[in-house]
């Protein structure tokens, strides 16, 4: 299956709980707007080769920002964001 990065950028959305989850997982205190700006930036800057679809989710990994994003492939809702370790370190 081919992944449409532009569709993910246009349609991704958030639930109230995911904002709290983002701050908890990243150890931050971002506002909703700051969280959205960060995730949009990461999604835009991440190359298509780092977008994977497994099961019902998209998994986007960006080692520069050390962030992994999980998005539901049907609803385009952000499920969670995780810190990832840079493999080059």
C-alpha cells in the first residue's frame, strides 16, 4: 500500500486526551497549539521512507526530533507520540 503523506498532513487530528498524552510521553508542558505546531513540523520534515503502515496505524519516525508519532490510518487521529533514541548516538 502506498502512503499519501499529503493526506496525512491535511487530515491528521487530535482528541483532548492526546494532548495530555503528548506532554506526558515527551515530558513537556506544551499548549494544544504548541503540540500541533510541533507535530505538523515533524510530519512535514520527515521523509516518506520513515512513514510506515502496519495494521490500522501509520508510524512516523523522526530521529532528528527524536519523536515517533502513531496515527490511526482510518480516522487520521493522532494516537500517541513517543521519544525515540537516535540510532547514530
